[in-house]
């Protein structure tokens, strides 16, 4: 992995403005930290904005120290703002990507452009949430916003986020991320930053709580709720220049290809081997790159008018991954950086495999058609929805999952197959029930039989005619369905086999439909469609990047982990025929910050299914957050749970907060939501 260089030797000296409060039109104030060159008032600079709900004072403070001072030292005002209702900002956070969030963002940009140390030109950058709202605010066309860098984000909130997958309910993250945000919404501001009003601010947040599952699960089809904030509704809305970045180990990578394809505004795309991290972060899988330098070239071109060559770069730079044995962690992936002229690329040729000829299954020997009827616990070896570079994030060897699925194998490869793009299945099937899901996994099978998951995709058959509607299948009648997999770049090498594994179940990624149905597949009328990258592209000199560099690390003291919970544990209880997946998401543990704040968190996710019964599925997310400084002690305890009957989802969320050892707030939220299509 490339060596990470730490530097404080910047071209310009840096000063920090802590606890700046930016006024909104309704009287609310948003808390910010601003790093800028010491001489910025005499020599104004462009502004870079990162706008998040994750508490600049502690939760992202370590990450912020790696990049904001570095940008400031290279001639920018680099600004980190807590969204309304978060960190030390006023108000209540009512949902993700809300209209209020975007409206506040517009006001923040206008305020930054007016400051005496600002040239009036602004850029936005961010990963995940910050990548989302960078796109969304760019679509609102604020005059001062000239360019953005969006990392691990999406242009389609329904298709590519933590709520739904292929039109099916994404059980693993609909539960866990909503549980995470439920706990995060309950955190108070810091009294030493906002003063005596801190408790009133905290009480306002607690009284304004609504669990996000109650909102998200009330919109099971792609309706106006999901169209809001999905910039794919009209790519022409974006006029700022867009650098879109993703990682093959992260689910938020599809948008990079779509943005490069669809945007009329100037754009470039980079997809590396990375997980849900900035590409300079020293986390697996590597290799990491000099991402700060790459973005500086972007900013210097669009905000300073300098000729840095960024628009002479290929439209798309992709790390093409070589075959690997299955593992839950890869310190560094082997592969080649490839330059593509755009997306779609003329260097990628279509390849089709028919399930009745080029792909074969033992099940085909029993008749012309193939039965797909899989147990509910297929999916226990799926890995994490959005990996963070932890030891157990990625899917292990898929042989156990394959044994519970229906698999179709190619012949042993006589030449390399360089997959790049969105694999797609066109399937002809008949259902024994009105509703069903199909999960498809694309795998790389080595000569020893080990099976590495390459990518996957799903379709809720009720959404086969569109994600905005629900259409029951006619029992026993043949229907045609398309299933698009998550984009990938991967070589199936000589001597290996390509495998497609099909299942009707995939717990806890896909919440099961109420009725356990079976599918009949017509293999002769079903195909796998792939893109094959020209082998010459893999031997040509490819793009290169600088070695990673960051600013000086924040002086945070981490406390030894006391929890004995495994990061990921699958348990089977034969007496009750129960499967339990327990996950420690490992967000950060306990640490002490330079201002004396001791901040800690423990989280446990649990996913249970029993008796091969789809109605036994239960997803739970429990959090404990502790915040201490001097004689100020806060504890937040939350429990979130989702279960279902044949007709409704049952949501339960409880929060108890403690102040200096006494109960401060306690409330339980119970909600029943009708199952409309999932």
C-alpha cells in the first residue's frame, strides 16, 4: 500500500476560526469551523464547504483534521458545517436530504461567498451524506457554487441507498442505518461551545424526534418522496463541474458511471478498489491514492482558473481488479488503472451467456425448467452493505451460500474475461405466489472450488414494470424480468469459471415477502449480459496518482476496546431452527478529544430468522453513546426493532437519555405500516 505522508509544511500559514455561527433567514444558526490562510483578508481565497450531520466537534474531527487544514494551507478557506439539529447547530433534524437541509445549504454558500476573506467562488465536497447533498445543492444552482467533489454517493435515492435494493426492502440497512441515525439525533450540543442554552437545544431535538424508519418505510415505491433529492430526475439541473468518485468495495459506485454518462456539465469520474472511505484514508482495500492532490487540481482549475490539466484527464479512470481468493479483507487489491474516454466506452464489448447453453446447472438435468426454492437464511454470508475497511466487512467464500442456491456455471475459461460495467440478467420465470424476490450473485470460481463474490443484484418482481408501482404476478404464468447488478470491474482468469447463483431469499439484505413462494426458470429464455474490456487496455500505460498525503493527525487518545462482541458472528440454533447474525459495526469505540471530551459508542445489530418462516424475520439495532467532560455526563441508550406480519411492518424505537446519572428523557415510538409492495 502506498506510504501515507503527513505534512504541515504548507505554502500558506493556516489559522482556525472555531465555533463560528452562520445565521439563517429564520433566525437559526449553524455551527462551523473554518480553516483559512492567515492572510486571507488581504488576499481573499475561494471557499470549500463540507456540510454534514455528523458533529464536527468530535465525531468527524479526526477526519476533518486530515484534509481541511491541508486545503487551507494550499490557498482555500475550508469550512466544515454542522447541519440544522446536529452538533452545535440550532434546530431539529427531521429527515435526511430534507428540503430544509438544502435550503440551509444555499444560505450557507451565499454567506461564505460574502465574507471578506472569500473570492465569492465556492466548491463543495463530501463523502456519503456530504456527497449526496453536494449533488443535490448543485442541482439548485447557487450562483457561487462552481464545482463539487462527490464521493460514495448516488444520483438515485431509491435505487442506490440504504433503503431499497432492486425494489426490495433492504433489511440490513433500513434497520441499522435508521437505528444509527435515531441514536445520533439524540446527541446534545456541547455546553462549552454553545453556552447555557445547550439543554434547551437538546430538549428541542428530543421532543422533535421521529424515527426515520417511520418515514422511509411509508414510501415503498419510488414516489415523489424519493424523487426529491435524486438528481437523476434531471441531470441538466447541475451546472457546476462534478468530480465523481467511488470504490468497488462500496455500494455507492453506480452513480459515477451514470454521472459521467448523463451530465451535461463538465465531469470526470474515478473508481478505485476502495471501501466507504475517502481514497487517501489508510483503510482496506488499497491501494490508496493522493486524493487531496487530485482534488486540489480540480479546485485550482474551477475556482482559481489555473490550467492544471484536469480536463485533459480521461473522462473515467477505473482500477480494474484482478481475480482474488475469497476473503473478508484485502490489504491491497492487485489490478491496473485503466483510462476510458467516457461511459459507455467503445473499449467494452458485449458478451452474452445463455442459461440453457453457455451456463449449466445440475438442476437442468431433471427437466427443461429449473426450480428455485431457497431457504430463508441464504444471505448470512453476504457481508456488510457498505464496508468501512473492517476485518469482517467483505463476503467470505460463497460455497455455503452456493449450496443453498441454484447455481449456473460457465465452462472453464480458456481466456480471460474482463468484466466492466453493469452485468444484467434477462429472465423468464413463473411464480407460485403473487410476489417474490430474486437475488443473483456473480462469482469467480477457482480450480479448487473456492467461490469469490464479484457483484450481485436483486429484483422485487412486483417492481418489474417500474420502481414506482407494484404489479402482482399471475400465479403460474410466464413473465419476463430484468435484473441489473451493481457495477463492477473484475477479471475471471484462464482456468476459472464464471458462476451465477440465484435465490428467492437473501436475509438480511432482502426482507422476505410475506408468502414463501417458488420460482420456475426457463433457462433457454434467460441470459446473462456482460461488458468485456479490451485486453489491450490492461497492458497499456494507465493513469497514475500521487502518493497519499494528509494534514497532521488530531491528538485523540483511543481507549482500549472493552467489548467482547465479535465483529460478525453467524449462529445456528438447531433446536429452534433459528439463524442469528450479530454485527458490531465498529464505528469508533471510546476516545478522548483535545478539548477534554470523552466520547464513546457501542452498537450491536442483530438479524434473526427462524423455522424457514418469512414472517419470523426480525432486525434490531441497539446503541449506547456516552459523552463526558468535567462534571457533565450524558448517556444515550436506544433500541430499534423491525418485524412484520403478512400485512404490516411493526416498528419499535425507544430512547432513554441520562444527564449526570439521572433519567433525562424516555420515550417509546410504536408504528404499524402497511406492506404495499415489499
